[in-house]
C-alpha cells in the first residue's frame, strides 16, 4: 500500500501517526509540503514518509490518495490535477459532496471519510460514505468504522463531529474554574481529564442502555447533578447546542 496525502494538516498528521502505531502494512507515504512544520516533523520521525513538492507527483506515485485540504483549496486545485481511473481517492473535505468531488477529479472511484484527531491513538468513529472496501481496510486498523450508504445521512455525522472544539472548551472552562478557586494547574488538568475520560468510558460500556438512562441515573432528587442540569437547561444551553448542530448541518448539506 502506497498512500499519498494532498494537504498535511492536523487530521492528515493524526492519520499518519495512527498508521505507524497500527499493524497496517504501508510501503510508503507521500505528503505535500503545504504545512511545512508538520510535514518536516513527520518525515524526520518516519523513514517511510517522504515530502513531495508537487501534488501531481504525489498522485502519480500513490495507489490511494487522501484529500486533506480545505474546501476552498479543493475547489481551486482539484480540477487542475489528473487522477487516473485506477486511483483510489478518499476525501476528508467537509463541504464538497460526492457529485462535486467526482466532477472536480474526473474520477468515480472516490469515497468520503470523517476521521477525527483521536485516530492518532487508534480511537474514535470513522464514517465512510459510500461503503468502500479500500477505505474500510485502511481505517479498520485506526478506529471504529461506520459505513453509510446515504450521503445526506452521512452529513449528520459531519455535523456532530463539529462539537469537538466545544467539548474541549467544556474541559478548558472546568479546569480554569478550578484554577481560579485555588487548585494547582496540573492537578486541575489531571482531574478534569480523568473525570471526562471515566464518563466517556462509562458511556461506551453502557451505550446499549441509551444515554437518556445515564442522564437519569447520574442524578439524585435535589442533588448537585440535578441542579447543574436544571440551571443549564434553564439557560437554554442544550437548545443552543442543538441549534448549532442544525446550522452546521445546513452548511455541510449544501
């Protein structure tokens, strides 16, 4: 397997780091020099990673091409590149749909995927649309693969994936609150990280019960958890959260 990355940002870097922690057999990984600091770091760390200055050269030398560029860059450069019909393309671009990707690349052998940064530690869901053997064989070593046939439905997963920064901001806000109350910074960060890790693992273990039950089970009448939940609901926190998901969905569904 020879992989080529057009665009070397955070997600591309996380995929590559995950690959070298997995048992996946990759002969060579070609990456672009668009993000020089990330590209140099990867090339220096892994002997099988090589930087190529020309995107067309990356395409020509790779059997699987992964598009890790922004939508604006994609619309500018993809139509200028030549993708042979035997090239397999995996797009990580959030707001260019399959029809437009096929038109821009003049290639029908293309699939969209939504990996997240935890792929670096071989964790997290990876949505693939449409189902694709090549993409599945790659990503099954790096996380939990979910294959979706309907592209409109797959966009819903793009939408929920957008809560990553908001989630981390909850951790950041909680940590800063502890620090302001006199807790040592390292102690505060360790506590919050372990707290949310344990909650997430508990949710994974009990997901068959449904998350609504977890909400109920984590409260006692007039308890602290009930108070926090009621105050956030009164402030319309979850309404605004849902509204943000709706707005993101409109954007990725265009």
